[in-house]
C-alpha cells in the first residue's frame, strides 16, 4: 500500500543524479564490475578478417536479456525501491526484444507492461475496495466491479459483473484486453441511452461501462468522471488498460492521458476532466520511463536515472533516442574508478570509438596489454602507438622510439628519432 499513499513518496521521489551509490564506496565499484562482467558475457568482439589494423566489430550474442543486470544483489537488495522499480519496468519493456519478430514481440510486451502496472498497484486494492464498499456498497452493487477495473483486475471485475446479471459487460471486460472494442461498447451505451436503460443504471454500473469503453474523461450528462477519487497510479494504468490507442498502430499510449494536463489544449471538458483526475508525480522514475516509452519523451529525465541503465538502453534497443553523451559519462566513470580495461571494452561499442579509445589508450592507465590485444582484438600497432605517445607526453623520447619500433611504426619512429631523440642526446 505504500506506493499509493500520496503523490510525493520516498518510494518514487528518490533522485539519482550521478550514480547509484557514493563513488568512493566499495559497493559502487562492485556494481561497475558487476555490470561490465554481465555485459562482457552478453557481447563479443569479432576481429577484422580484412585488415589487421582495424578495430574489431562489437556485437551482441544471441538471446541477450536486460534482466541479467537487474536480478543482482546490488539492485534487488542494496538499491532503493525507486531504482528497483525503474529497473523492473525497463526489463519488462525490453524483454525478448532480440528473440521475437518485431510485431509479435511488441504485442507480447504490451501485455507485459499491463501486467507490470497491475502488480504495481495491487498492494492498494484491498484497502480501496473496503473503503468504497463501506461508503457506497449499500446502494450500488457494481462498486466492487468498478474498483477491480481501476486496478486492472479484469477477471475479478468480469466475474462480479456476471454475478450482477450483466453478462454483456462481463464479456466485454474480458475481450477488451486483447482487441480494441471501444466503438462497439460505445454503440451499446448509445443503445442503452436511447432505450432509457442508461439513466436507470447505478453510478458505478455506468462507470464500469464507460471505463471498459475507454471513456475516461468527464461526462456532462452523467456529471462524473470515472477517474474521480482514483489513485494517480491506477489512473495511469486505466489509460494503458482501457484507454484509446494510437491510431497508427493500435498500441497503448499515454498521449490522451497527457492531454488532460496540457493547458494549451484544454477545453471545457478537459478542464473538468483534469479537475477530477489525480495528477501524477512527475518525479517518479518509473513514470518517466513509461512516458518515455509510450507517451511524452520530454517527461523522461535520463540524467536522474542510474547511469548504468541509461548506458545500456540504446545498446539493447536500436533506435532508442538517448543522448550519446551518457555513454561517454559511463566510460569516464569506469576510468575514474580505475577500471580502464572495462572502459576500453565499453568504448568499443560506441558508434565511432576511435577518438575516445585513442584518448584512453594514450593515458596508459590500463595494465593488461595482453588482454587488449588477444581478447579485445585492438591492433598491436595502435597499442604501441598509444604507449609511444604516452612516453612522448612524459618527455621520455627513448621509450617513445622503442615503442614505435616495437609496433613496426617505422615512419613515425624515424620522425621521433630525428626531431626529438637525437636533438635530446646531442643538444641536452
């Protein structure tokens, strides 16, 4: 029930600006190693067969899964519940993205997101149901069905509607989960009105019909909105479970939900709807991610999310629109943690890794040259050039020359010999 108590909760409002934990702590370095070890297992570097001086091709192995980064002690035990919810939703959104055809998989993930939202609000169901039954139950037999619907519990709502002798409503509740039936249900409501049956229905009976039809705005004829006095988390779920879908592909969307709070588009109905719709907590990270996926991307704040997740998202899903600077921030974080080899490995997955790789190699904060050459397939010449440049930066021209010769970079070695090494030897 904790996640449904008010709009500003520690559960949803915890802000992550730079990293999961203090960068000086041991757990921080453990998480970095944990993420990169998992990433290493799910990826591979394929050496070039055409040119030994080319960088390897960085790619993913088959059947990778983002949840491998979430199901770890550092997240499930040591992280805040805010971070856990964010990771949990991310793994649901992106599950099986590389295992199924795009159309089939998107349909699969739509259902997974709907189930995730049901699980999110489930702790508040019993209390809300008891409260409504105590307040309205004596006069309205459809109270329970309505509350079940607001928590996404279709089977319970359908069974309750059947018990109240509304078989049509019971059937529509079940079938509307798998196909859009809004227009069909609205035609049924119009028929009820023309026959005079609508006005004789109880308030919550009418709310059930309107909710299943996707009519979540204020109804002037009925003088209520189905979202009235409903937790904002449940309202978000109601728009995903029952709301209007995107015309272009019939997918769930939060676009119509966002219009409720868009003052630039508010008419009289929207103003009334906004009045009776609990505003969301825009600081909630899971809400930001859900908006980023099926609503308003501008509401997402990746700079407040854990950096490891932000780095991984565009790597696991092609076309993800996240500023590439976050990848560089992740790599820099690895360098600052003295994990230069991991930083180099992550760099190889940049769209254009050459400049960043050259900079890290030249710093020579790495120690395992054999790993760079044999496992990361970085050209031996490039490693020796980086070591030579590092020596040059330290005014060690003898060592610079030696590395250039070792890397068979004879033209560069000749230039270093004539312009730096010999003048130093003869001129002091």
